[in-house]
């Protein structure tokens, strides 16, 4: 454009517009840099301020008797602001914090990798090392001035009062990408509950973070709080939990299950509170804390006996003969049988061959002794009668009615236990069998489910809950491991009874049959003087040696405890599960083991099943 042709007024206007345009462009760029560009803002802030997160103390845990199970000890993180670092003695730094120089270089590389660390900025503090111990902290604190750009941040680390209940308590670990993406509370280097109560009650335990803003001078040195701390926020500690677990009972159960695979669960029927939950093999929870976490976790993960799995919740097994109690209740409620209904046991089922009676007893026999002697044929005849009953329009309708009754008793779906990983098991319906048999099946096709075999699988917690349901004569409280949230309220799921849909009077013959099983049937080794134990054995078929099962409640009237003992590859229910159950009930209700049973306690503790399991399976 040729400005010579412009008159003075036009030229002045042109220059004014050009000047204004330059100013506007400059202001836009300045706004973009200062307000919209996070790196520039971080650089500007980091020159004058140091924003420090204040981490809350995580809530502690007590057992039902007030014994401290999980608490906190001081720990320290090392932070680095990469832009502030200056040449320093790298070897001296690594020696101070007890790490290899190769590890230090690798950590810096990971911090700067935006794929691994999406929130990386060289102007803001990044976590270099976590959970420094007191020794390393003391050494580094004395020489921190030699390492510009490095800071120490106070944290806490979990400590355990007992080497027990690892599967119930759970562990914490660094939040992963998914945790951070799902919840803005977490940043890289934060810790989160991964299993057990630590995970289920994370929102209660974690507390609320605080923050403080510190002023720097021109050399980056801390000069005090910004505005005398007016904009600081104090952290709020997490809520403490009272667990329903009795840690002494838990430890006793773990001792009994030493060198065995399986689980022991005890529930207080009137509340649904879990008194103990043993999963064997287990591990010391203190092995999964601090900087030893990675190595310890790797070792546990490689263990062929899978000690990280909570068998009480994560395992599903055929329930064996314990399932006969649920069958009897279903047949009674549906009007298929009465307590006086008798079935023959001669020749097994069907007569002349097929499933044997298994146990020597009179025949024919009614319901109570059928439960007491664990008669296979009785419950096979009962299921056949239900599936062929004219009260249902088809065998499919009868099958679905049967399944509905089982679901009402707590099978086929997770109960809702306040611990993660609960499996639902398998309770088949008519659609399942129509698919398997092409729509052409009858009672004989599915008869194995009558005695807790075939397609039926339950989790151990579901079997224990069955015992609690019978103890309560028709209802249960959802099993839970937390008794009280201090300063908080329990979910109503754990405070409201759940009814099975089976009338209370139908539980009387089942309870009577379970009492008979203890006084003169398959559970005689569980007969404790002065305690009216009601029990039921189970022997679940398996690819290797059968599983040994025992469920019970006691006393018969006004029950205080329900129990499930499951010993993988233990053989008959009476072989290992029953004596373990006897000792656990005695320990809980009497406070100790009688002198007459000390030999049994020693014998069980010294029994080794674990070493032979892998080769048998």
C-alpha cells in the first residue's frame, strides 16, 4: 500500500489503527500465555510459590473388642521440581536414600515421560521416591540443602498390630491410571485401597487432603507462608473403623488351617457380623507395605497356592450335602413333602442302581433322620417329586420355581458382603438345561443338583450364610466385616433383615435334623458338652481328592454363631472340617479349648494337606 497518496488525516488514521491492532495482538498473546498456557502459569507460580499437598492420616481399624489392628506410622516422599535442579553429587543423593544410581536415572526418565506421567510439568513438584523410612529420611534431611530442586513431603505408611486377617484388612498401593481417571481426588503417587476393607471403605478411610502455599525468594528458598497461611487448608483425617472380626479367633483359625487349603467363616446370625474369615494360605499383611511392596507382592503372586486369593469370597465350589438343608426347606415350602414324608433308600437312587445311599441307616425314613444321616436318596426322590409335580404346568416351570426358592435363600447372586471380589456361584434354571439338553430333559438328567453336585456351585460365604439363615429360622442379615464407622453411618443393607420367603415353621425339622447329625449322625465329632451344636457335613466331589465341608450353628436355641469350614482335598466332611469346626465353636463360645480337646487342637495344627494338593489336582 502506498501511503504517499494518503492525505495527512488518512495517514494518521491508518497509523492509529495499525498501532491498536498491534496492541490487541500483544494482549491476546499475553492472555494466552498467562491464563491459558499451563506451563507458563506453572513457571510463573513456581518462581514465587511452592504449592504443597498436606496428606491426611488414614483411618485406623480396631477389632470388635477394641484391639488396634491397623494404624499409621510416619513415612516420607521425595519430590523433585525438575526445572530447579542444578548439578549435584548424584551418588551422594542415591546413597542417602539407599537406591542404586541406575534406578534414580530410570525414575527421572519415567517422570519426564508424558505417556507414563500425563500431568508432568518441569515447574511443579513430581514424586521421585515414596515411603522413605526414618533412617533414610534422617540422612537426607541433614543434606537436603546440597540437592537443589529436591524436597521432602510427610506421609504415613500402614502398620499392623497382628500378622493375621490379611484378606479381610486388604492392602493399599499406588493409584493406577484407571483410579486417577475415575476419581479426581487421586494424583500420581497417591495411595488407594486395593483389596479388603481398605478398598470397600476407601472413601471413609482416605480422609480429605489439605494444602499450603509457601513463598519463595529469588533463589527459590522458602521464606514462609503466603498471606500468613490464609489460603491454606488443613487435612481432615479419615474415619476410623471398628471391624466385626475377633482377632484372637481369627488367629486361632489361621493356626488350625496352617498347611491346608480352604476357609473358615464364622457369622453372628443376629447381626450378620463376620466374626472371622480365614482364607488359607494367607500372608502377613505387613509384608505389603513400604518399599518392599513390589518384591513381596511378586513373590505372593507367583506362589502356586495363590495366597492372595480370598477363598471365602472368591472361590466357588460344589456345596455337597450341606445343600440338602436348602432342598428340604424348598420341598416343605412348596408342599412337595411334609416332615413325615418318607422315602426309601434301599438300592440307592433309582432303586437297583445309580446313586448309593452313602450312609447306613433305616429305610424308609422321614425328613429329620434324612438330614441327620445325610441320605442321598431322600433328596433325590424329593427333587424328582417336585420336578414332576402336577402343580406346575411344566418341568421348566417347576425348575424355575426351585431356582427362585434357592435365590431367596441367598444363592445364585452375590450376597453383597462389604468386601470386594464376591462370586455369585451357579444355580441353574430351565433355560440353562433347555440349552444343554436341547429342550429334552427330565428329573434324572439333573438329579445331581439334589445333593449339591452337578452344576450347582456356591461360594463359602453363601454356605455359611445358609447356616445363619437356618439359625434365624428364615431370615439373615447381609454378612459384613465392618461393625461401626466412627462418625459415619452403616449402609442399611447391613442393618435390615432379609427374609427367605420360607415360613419359620419349616425350619424346625431342618434344625432338628442338623442337631441329630451332631448327636448321632455324620457330625458326631462336633458334639460339645453343654453346647447344642446343629451341623451338616458335606463331601464335595472334585477332580482330585474330595473337599471336606462342615456347616453349623450353635446353640440350637438362641444361636450365637454360624460357621462354615471348607478344607480343599480334605476328604469326607467328618475327617477335617468337623473337628476344625468343633474347635472354632468351642473357642468362641467358651473362650478356650478344654483339656480334653487339647490333643485334637495339636493334631489339627500339625496336619499337612497343602504339599500334596498340586500333584493330586
